[in-house]
C-alpha cells in the first residue's frame, strides 16, 4: 500500500501523525499541489475531488479523506485507540474532531485560500470571506481554551485524532498570522505537550 | 435520553433519518434556531458551539454533531450498518460521507447563510461567497452523477450515512434554488429510491 502525500500541506500531515502514533510505516508518494498534479485525470480516478492524501491499497482500492484513511488504520490496528474505545468515547472523539475541523482547521484553510489567492487557478477567492474565516478560527481558540482548562486533551483524558487535527491547524495558522496569545494559556500548555510527542515531527 | 432537535433544519434531520433506519425511538425536544434558543448559556453548556442536534444521555453527558450522535448509535446498535462493516467499507463510507458533507451539504448551507442573511444576527454574511458556495454545490452534483452511474448507493452497493447526508442536502438545496436537472439522471434515480424509504419522512 502507499499514501499520496504532500509534505508541506496541513491535511496529509494529520495522517502522517496518526500513523506515527500507531507506529505504522507506509510508503509515501509526494504530489505537487502547487503544480496541480493532484488534479490530473489519473489522480481524479483515485479520488474524484482531486484532494490529497489518498491511500492506495495493493489491490488498487483508493480511499481519499484524511479521516477516512485514519479510520481504516484504526479498524485494522485499533491500538492505541485514537478514535475512542467505548461507544461514548467514540462519540466524544468524533464530536470534538469535527468541531476542531470545522471551526478551526477549515477556517484556517479558508482564510489561507481566500485571503492569499494561493489556489486562484482552481477556485474563486473571496477576500472578505477569508477575513471572516480567520476571525472564526480565532474565536474558536477561546472555546478550546475553556475546554483545556478542564481536560488534558481535547476530547477528554486521552490523546485522540482531535488533538492531531488541532495541532495541524494551529501550526498551519502561522501562515495567515493567527497565533496563540497570552489569553490562551491552557491551549499553550496543551500545545507544548502535543508538539513534544515524537509523532509531531511526522 | 433525548435529542435536542429542530424539525425544519437539514442537519438534525440526518440524525432522525439515521435513527429511523435503525428503528430506534428517542424523545425529541424542539429548539427554536430562528429565535437563537440554541445560543443560550444552558444550551452552550451542552454543546460549546451552540449547534443542534445534541444528544443528552440520562447521566447528563451531551454529544453534539450529527455524525457523532449517529456514531454513538452505530456503536450501541450496529445493525443495520450505516457506517460500513469491514475496515474497507468503514473507510469508503467515511470518505463519501465527508465529501458529500463538505462539497454538497456544507456548500448548500453556506449558500443559504451567506446569500439570504438568515442568521445575520450571529454571523457576517458575504453574498459573493454564498454565490460561490452554490456553484460548488452544483459542481459536486456532477461528481455524484458519475459515481451513481457505477454504484447503487453513494458509498457503494449498500445504503449508508453518506446517502442520508446527500438526501438532506438535496432537499434543503431547494431553498437556494439548486435542483437536480436533466443531466443528473443517475442522481435522480438514486434520489427517487432513497426518498421513498420510510426513513425519509423522519
């Protein structure tokens, strides 16, 4: 099996960290997003929306979407559980994972795409929306600040995929000048902790 | 247990259909989104981002996010499997579920929010972005058209949560004048089929 990856992009980093946490080694094939290599007919045959990462199994089956790729590896090698173990843990991890993704990760991404026009060859940037997305991302840091005052990790007492998504979002947010500030003491404590895990280098 | 619900909104409808497919009865409590009832301190204590639906268990534990609520019920009553059964099925369902959600459901929602200003008391509408979101949603119908030429359901041969998400998105899209057209024959065939399931009335 192999994973089509782009080393500099925040979404495929989520999968690399997830696999590092599970100590799973996979061959990575680099795809040049800037040159639009992901939008070729052969890549769209692997993933109809032409996004990276893509997991390609040895029988040719392809799975797009970082969470779906992670879910596959969680199913074939559950430990350490990164999507939760009990029914209630699974639900809590998915809740936080989604909220971090929609309210932080995607807002940072929209801020980047719409403010910088980086992908204007393939989408229509709306700078006013980019600005709003950046405001939304910053607001959500306050939600995380409150949450991390009560919990060690985002979804509760255990490290999970929600922490991976938040770490990748916060690291990428520097590109659009969104940074943790003095009022984010609990997020900062959490950030230092998750950043120092060996998987964060993946 | 109970679910905080808004009968007219597309997101909580996803949970109602999911539970109807599993034949699970739950008490629903209606929340008035238009009046901002979901943004009260007591509702934010249940879900920090103040969105509906919310599942409240008898011990007071609350789960927000429609997918997370569905994942909880999938874990406690797996059959019929709506998130896939094998590792590869789970990954394929999650992939399609996410792509339908990001590329169709959310684009329709953003088109509605940014074009109509319906929630302008709690967000800043950017009409130009609303228009782009509508264009994105329509483009994704062509991806589904191609997919449904080859498969009975969106994630493959079995009905799944991805079909529920797409059904709710397409029904809600009428509000922003996005409708299936003559070039969407396979989507139309699928739409007739999933709409006629008893769960679609939920």
